[in-house]
């Protein structure tokens, strides 16, 4: 959905260079950009690349091309040249037509199916503790990227690979056996993931006590860690699990079921979902066939201890272990197998792994190995790497004192949203149920927007109080703008199916808003291609800002001319539609009233 006026500007500029200077220039050599706010115009053509053909100054070249463009493109009402930049002024008629025939159309911002299938894998929790702040960024990124890609025309599978086995799971199980006294989520009133997480902490506490006791008896730190009875029991439990011990498997299933029930509540409040779950307990043995395949083809090699490796030194990496000498898997082994399993099951064109940047090296190695093994689908693999999230010290304390629990953070957001909303007196006429829904909408919108507006690669500082600001670069500001527009439309008893009036002229505020709205399809396209919800999030904020300027500077409901009133109401309705659609792709609800 390339912008047609930009496409024509490029085409006619190529034509101008041919006719004016008898030279050929490629379309990709014509640079367009948005006109800077201090200059008149909407689209700027950079003239420096053309001066080698014109043999004139950038200013003179700009004037000559500007005059040519104005002659052949009716929508250009004027132009100006500042140094080497040709600023194009598009006519009011162009902007009015853009609103009337494009932006107000039902299919505006809708992309046809592109015939491609894509998987987005996100969340990847461990079943020994609740989801935390890092998981929140992971889930919101994964969900939003998936929704944006769906909007762009992909068939999308949302996948969750659950880490439900291993020594960390056995630690929670063993601690519950020893110290739990039969506690259950029902008997304690705790969410299941919190209860299991509690015993993971208990294990660590008791384990440390044992270490200190052994050190007091003369053992070194390393010896004490290995010899502590609790650790030995946990390792024995893992071996029993792998051997299929019925009692251990039964306990594992029970405690995991508690965790899954807890996760589902958290996912529901976060507003994320999945089409496919993979469980490490089912995938940890995968990959051994691929190891043999790599040995047969010479991609892998064996060392004297029978361990299997790949040499990636030519690629600037190092040698990587892919199978232990005793035949047991390492993480990369099962990841190779799981990647093959996912492709075999869905035959997707692309697969995105939403995982923190501490795993950058791991995914570089994983993708490189798959390519070396000749997996043609490996070219479609992408690691969406994201930075950590920090909180201002002292703002919140987690249940464990070290990690910020997702449920605690969401509860804090709702509380902050309630306090801020009541302070501003925005709950008049709402019953208690509607108030609770509004606090949830604002609180979760604030959390999601604050985390998604930042480029995924960047580490960010999340301030719960700053995020619930009705005036700043925040979700609540955008939500309030949407509610304001809905209020205007409601007071006007606006008919969305009415024809759009054609005013003689429009103001700069109307033009700026139409220009912002017209870019919506391009923003979806860019956000999809770069897997970046931040682009969309920041665009919606700019739309909200443009609407508020228009709202404050132009009369809408009391406009004397009915045609002008109708035009401004349609413009308002279009702004609300773009804001709602854009926020929805970020997983954020927008209220009808505030």
C-alpha cells in the first residue's frame, strides 16, 4: 500500500531529470522525506543526487524540478526550495479527496492475505515460579507483533514453548514434599503459580542453610553446593522423572496443573493468547536425529570423549557442544529438534523467537547451525531480541524481594489508574462495575503502551506513576483522546454512513490530521516488516496530538456551516477509527467514555 502521491512524485521526478537534463536516474535514487515543521510543505525531495545531471546548484535544480512537477501533477499547489531541499505543498483538494475516498473507506488500513504463514513464539515461562516483569514485556511484544503481522496479511500462529521440566522444577516439587504440609491453591487461596514459586524460594533458603552447615564442617563452597542433601535429592528426583517414576510424575503433573491455572489468569489479564503450546517435557529428547544427520554430512564432529561439536570459528564464533559424551542433550540439541518439529507441523515461511537479548549468542548459533545443515527454512528464522525492564528503586517490592511479580505489577497499575482517574474526576455517572472496567482499561493500557512505545532492542525504565499520565506520551492520553472524539460524535448524533461534505478550503490543523491519518497503512507495513510495535505506538500518539490541536483550534459542533461541521465530524470519526485500530493491534482497549 505505497502512498500513491509519493509514487507519482518519484516517477515524475525521473521524467523531469530525463527531459530537463537528458539523463537517466533510478527511482531508488530519488529521496523523499517529510517536510520539516518549520517550512511550508508536506513532502520534501532531496535534490543533491540530481545536481550531477543538472550541473547547477541544489537550489536552482530544486526550482527547475519543482516547476516541472507543478506542471504535471495537479495536486501540487505550490513549492519552495530551501538549500538542497524541494518542499512540495499539496492542494486542499488533494487532502479533502484523501479523506473522502481513502481514509473513510471501510477497507482503509486493511491488507489482503499475502499467502504467507508465520509463527511467533513468545512467553516461554518456567513452571517453577510466577511470570515476572520481564515476561510482561515478552508477552506484550510477542502478542502485538503477531497482531500487526496478521493485519499485514500473514497467517500467524502464536506459540508458547513451556519450560516444564528440569532441576528447577524438581526443586519446587521437593520443597513442597518436605515443607508443604499438603498445601494446595484451594487450601491457601493462593494462585497456583505463586504457591509453587513459594516452594522454589523455600528450597533456595533451606539449601543455603545446608551449604553454610557443610562449610562450617570444613567443606569448600563448591563442595558444599555439590554435597548438600537437598541438591542431591533434587537431582535424584530429576533422574526418577526421566525414568518415568509414577509417584514423581504424578506430583509433577499436579504441581504443573496448579501453575498452568495461575498462568492462564495472568495471560487473561494481560490480554494475550496462544494458538499452540509446546512443552519441553515433550521436546527435550528431540534433536538427536539432527545430530546424527550433521555427523553424517560432516557438519558436526566427535571428540575423544564421544561428545559432538560444531566448529564455527570461521564465522567469528567458537566451537559449540551439541551433544554430551554420554549422549544426553544440551539446550541447543532440543532447540534444533523443536525448530524442525515446528516446521514439519506448520511449514511456515518465517518464524520469530521473542527472547531477551541475553540469548543473542544462542540464537546466532542455532540459526547458523540450521543453515549449515541445509535447512532451507532457516533463512526465515528471526530472533526478536529485547532489552531488560527496570523499575525505579523503592517503587514496588515483589513477593520475593528480588523479582517484580507480573500479578503484583498489574494490581499496582490498576490501583494507580483508579487513584489518578478519581483525582481528575473522570468517573461521573459510572456505576461500580463500569468504574472497575475503566480502571482496568486505563491501568493495563498505561502498562502496555509504556512498554511497547520503546524500541524492543532498548533497555527501559518503567515508572508506573509516569505511565498513568493523562497529558504525557502515554496510553491514557491516547485513550482519553479517543473518548473525547466519541463524546463529540455522540453529542452530534453523527451518522457514520452519511456522505462527506466537500469544503472549499481546509485549515492547517485539518490538513495535518488528514496527513497523519493517511499514513496509517504505511505504518502498519513498516511495523510488520521491522517487527516493531514501537513504530505503531508512536504513530498513534502523533495522531492523538494532531487531533487535540485540531479540536482546540477549530469549532466542530458549533460550526456555522453544516458542510464544514459534517466534514469535521467525518475527520473526527476517522481519527477515532485509526486510534482504536492501532491501539487494538498493540493489545490495548480504548474506552468510549472517560
